């Protein structure tokens, strides 16, 4: 074989090797992209829930005998009273804007939950306002965004949808109370036996037994890709109980200079404590933080007025 022939064969083999390496790299990149899309983008429906089935409570709410009275910030009927106020503190880079909803039930707790697209699973999302409107809600906030994670204890409407204990959770009981608990210490069977209708798995617990729950300096909710500690100033959503059948909901806007920087977890816990909450719990925040009332979004998500899709909501329906 001539020297020229040897060189040609060598070059062809080198070219083939390079092409093979490139192909392998592209396959690896494609596999990674598919895994990421499958984990965080593609919808995975585990249970299809018939409309309204997920929001059934143990105690039926009595139909109102009279027409409700309402305006842009208040609603009252025979069973429930909702009063919302906007609060602004500070200025410039230290400005904070948040919304407080004070809710009282007279007869029985009409505090319900709903899934995006009436389905339980991962990566199934709709805007809070869309889910709220579909469920005839007077008032709603975003929930715990359970669909971003594969763990946690998720009970909705008295049905256990997921039972993978991982963190501090929150239980809503049929007697109109909230109870923060450790998912790894109390079983879902025990929760149901106590009358739990809904649980939320995000956290942390902010107030317990009337006292601020503890140190929030290094809190992480999960181990998902991109997870970071959440103690810095951020948009927030939280739920608290002042007394049985008397709840307080807070949504804090954030990440918008001269409008609202958000709150740290410590500030958020202090706020609930100041509002008189004996129990309070942090729900999904950031771009998810949304408060809905009488057909409109009350707050300004991320200071841009654009909602982010969520897995679930907590809401109060029209009577």
C-alpha cells in the first residue's frame, strides 16, 4: 500500500472517530434534555378527578338564606365573611406590598382545594385564577405546588393522593382548625382518623401554638434541580389560623424595586404572629404567589401582573 493510501485510510478513520464522538455527545445531550423535559415539563396524570370531587368536605355547608353582600374587597353571606386589605410599608428598595385576607366561617369550614385541570400528577398546571373560576370561587390563593415534587403527603378532600413523608406539613381538619405536623412522625391514617380533609406539603411552619416556629436561616423545601434556600426576601403565600373557623391568608408581592422586595421567612412569620395567628404555614411563593377575589387577581405577581401556572389552589366557593 502506498504512503498516500495509508494517509487516506488514517484520515477516514479519524473522521469516523470524530463523527462517532459527536454522535455520542449529541445522544447524551438529547437524553439529558429529554430527562429534564420529562421531569419538569411533560404532564404526567396519575388520577383524573371529576369536577368538584376533590373539593368535597366532610361537613356540608348550609345554603345561604339571603343574598351575599360584596364589594371589591369584602364578601359576606350567612356562613362566611371575607375581608381583604392591601398594606404597603417602607419605600424605595425596602418597599413591601402585601395583601391580607381575614376569613371567618359561621357554621362550618368552607375552605376547599382544587387541582389544575381536575387532575393529580406532576407538571399539570393552570393559573390560580383559571382554577378558581372553574370552581366558582369567591376567594383563592395558590397552594403548595405539589406537582413539582414526587414526595410529601398529599390529602385532598379526604383522599390520599400521595404518601411519601418528607417534611413538615400542614393539615386542615373538618373542625375548622389547622395543625402543623411532621410527615415522618404522623401517618396519613392517623391524619384521616383525626378528621383531616386536606394536607399541604411545602413549609416551613411559621407559627405553632402561638409562637414563632424557629430559626429560618437555612431552609430548603426539596432536593429538586435548581433548588435553593428560600429564607431571603421573596414573594410569599401563607395560611394561618387565628382560632377555629377563623383564618388569615397573606400574599406578599416581590422582586419589584420601589413596589415590593418581598419578605424573608422571618419577616413572614413575624407578620402572621402580629396578625394573631396561632398556627401559620408557608406555601409555594415566588412567581406562584397569587390572591384571587371575585373574578380578579388582587395582587401583582412579580410586579409584572402575570400569573405563573400552579398545581393547585386553596379556595372558598360561592355559597
